[in-house]
């Protein structure tokens, strides 16, 4: 019922924000892959709350437990279950929201669909659900790296109207992690941090854009016509909380060009590989990877839960106001970076296994 993602590399996430814990079950992971809780923890630490003054102050260690699917440090080929227990829960902060809907949040729509909702921290609609995605993404990254040296790097491209200058072809993880806003452009990062902190003190929130590049992706991934790779990437990242827009390559800016200006002309490099001179396609043509870097952008809205008083209604439809309590990110972008990377990795890993299954079996 919407909690499972992928085909051959398949994940199902579970848990609520203020319940006992959250996690993921991964099915279809190849056997004999070396993986440890410590490797997964590296990615979870990038996602966890309480990292800095510009993220939610909720204090969670987010320590992962591998419950099944591995033995002696290697995957068994059986389902992998990973659990992260919740510890710093404060459900009382949400008492008022049991009856009042937060503007632009999922409160009203969950009630409309199910007739019941967990109002403590948003329950299943909380970004805490993404812990399972990031944990599974760590394993997907390991498979991609081991098979084809695929490297996935996400970073904050823009906060509100402040945009960083970043070369997706050369940006490194170290540059991304060099500051708390995860923008590799250090000069822009300072201004972004100042802006987020200013908005936080005002009890408000802001949004922005995460850009993500996948390098060394093999040619041939993606399937026509409904499983085009960019379509699955779009579904993956647009399933993240607060995501509102998706672009690949030239994106919407490509609509301002003519065909002759936009087309990526071909050439053969010194290793006899067919390449493109430009990469306005963003590494995908006809829904299939062409060997160039995959470059996508994801727009995230301002966090819906804010301390500023707003007009709303109760569950009974009565007009009221709400100044939300609780601990929330004034800007989701810094913590969204590992989430976007995880979804890109999950899609690429799934398509890699599917490609091998269909096209890599028979040897001619």
C-alpha cells in the first residue's frame, strides 16, 4: 500500500516518528556483499537530527541494528531487516495538533484518506520515515561502487534565492561535508547558514534545491517505455517529504533553447567510446543511460510546521489558529542531501540488477 519501492532491489520502510522505531526490509540484495552496521551508520549520521543550529534540535543517535540477512559480515541473499529505535520522543508537544490541522502538512489528507492518523510528530508522514531509505541506500551505494565504481554526490544548490556555484563533474563528498549546510561553494554556504538561522529565529522556514550527480554509471540502464530511468528517478525523489519539483539535465531551462542549441552532439574519444560533447540530456536519452554523468535537481518547499501563528481549522471544520510546537527543521535542505543520494542509489541499483537479468545473462 505504497510502502514498497523497487523491483529486483526492493525495499519496504516501516515506523512512525514517535513510535517504537523506524526501519526497512530490503529484499533482492545479492549475496556475499560485505556490509556492516558501521558502513550504514555513516549515512545515517549525515541524515540524523540535531546536527547543527540550522537543523531540528531533536536528539537522536539513530543507531542502526541489522536484524537479519547477514552472516559473518556478508549478505546472505535473504531479506535484510534494519531497525533504528526512537528515543528522544516528545509526543506531548503535539497535543494541540491532535485537533488542529497544520497548514500545508499531511494532517488533513491523512484524516481524509484513513479516518485516523498518528498526530504525534506526523506519524508516518514525518521525514523520520526516510531513515529506512538512507539505510537501504547505503547498501545500494556499496553494490554500485563495487560493480562499476559508481559515485553519487548530492549537495545543496540553492537556499531560497541564494545559489551556489558548483561543478557537478568534479564536486567531492569532502567538499559537501565541509560545512553544516552541505553547499560546496563555501562563500555561498556562509550566506545560506546566516539566512536559515535568521528565519529559524523568526519561527519561520525556507526551501531550496538539492542537486545530485551520479558518475561512472554504465550505459544501458533504464527500460522503455514506462520504466525510463528518469521517470523512476523522478518517482523516487518526489516521494521524499517536502519535495515539490524535479529536473534532469537542462530541465526547464532547456525549453528556452532550439533543437540545434539543445542537442548533445556525439564524438568518439581516445578510447573509442561514443560520448557527447555537451550533457544537456543529463546522462539519459530515451530513458536509458548513455554513459555521461546523471545530473538531477530536486526542489524542496519550506518546512510546513512553523512557530508563526497561522489560520487553520479543527477536525470538525471550525476556524482556529495554530502556532505549532515541537522540534522541526527551519530548512530541510541540509538533511535532504543524503536522502536524495539514497533514492538515486536505490533506483540505479535496481535498474543495474534488472539490466543484468535481461541483457547480461546470454553471452554471444
